[in-house]
């Protein structure tokens, strides 16, 4: 669904991405991890067409992004940003319905299909209960679910998420990523930049570790989140253990003077 080859992006004399190769298949959630400023948002921007690469190609569902019109690309790719600002206090229902914009001409009226997609997206993300409230009257976690609902309302093949859980509590983090897992289970694809390494390991099929604009490692979470890889990317000592409940890699940054446990903790600990 996403094919990235020899991708490089530069801003004046700053090399944001350098010779990146990455693919995302149908039914797959790939987590994009790495330190702040590593190039994760730049990579998302090249896939959704907001940034133009200086070299290489980006394809979505077999077509190069540069060959698709904005409307055609929006029918294939939906983006959930880290923060969303709206100029007006639109009702939640109207915000979600904005996802149908790529399917209508400027003066075309809302169709029954548009209404059905809107209601379905709100029900799926559990925002229908406050559909008539304005977007600035809901909490941060609820607002992010509204933005996810708007993306789902686009009915895309690919979902891009740029740090969608960074400012949310753990309950809303799990809700958002569970929704993404449901999305890819339908045979679609998702690429999600995630700040929390342990959370990424829990929900993602594969991880892509980016640092200084380069792709350092890709693969299963356990193969990517090694202590040496974490130290190389983040410049910090870390302990990688197995989570006692999920069994997925659990990453803990260390200060350097903290003792390491030779065995991972159990649930009783």
C-alpha cells in the first residue's frame, strides 16, 4: 500500500531524510519511532503530499503521490495530526463530515452516502454521544477521537498518524491505537509515528526506527527495539525487557546509575 524508495528530503541546507526505503502492506500497522527531529513528521508529509521529496519516489496503492491530484490522494490517504486547530467552533458532527470533502464538488450537496459514512465513523469512534457539542467543548482525548473519526469518514486505503497519542492519557492512547488496529484488520494499511516505544511495540506489527533522517532498522518490534538500537538512536542507555502482561518489548530509559534486574519483573512484582 505504501512503497518508499530512495527517498530524500532537504530544506535548504538541512537534510531531513536521506535515502529512506520503507514499505507498508495491506493489513499492517507500522510504527514510526525515533527521537524528536528525526524526520518522522517529514516522512508522513511526503506520503500525504504536503512535502515534496528532493529525490526518490513515494507510491500509494501503486501510483506515485506526485502523479495524483489532491482530491485523488485524499481518497486514498487520510492523516491524523498530533494537534488539530479549527478556526470556528464547529459541531463534532460537522467536523467528522469534513472527511467526505474529497468525494464532493464545491457546490454539491451532502448525499445519503455521506451521512451514512459520517454516522458510521462517529459510532465506531464513540463520539456520536456528543455529536452536537462544539469541537472546543470536548476534552483533548475526545477531540483526538473526533479527528480519527474524520479520517475514517474519508474511507481511505491508508491511514497516517503523526504522534496521535503524544498528549493523551493512557486510556485514550489505547483507544486510539485499538481503532487503528481495527482499521488495518479490514485489509487497509497504517503508518503511525509514536513517541512511546513500549506502546508502539504493543500495537504495531513492525517498527521503523529513524534517527538523524536515516532509517536505522525495520522489522518486528523485538528485533528493532534492542538496547544497542535504542542507545544509537536516542543517545541514552536503556533496558529492554519483556512486558509481564503483553509479552511485548518494554523500554525503560536509564540514568546510568540505576541497577539492572537480571530477570524481568513478574506480575506479582
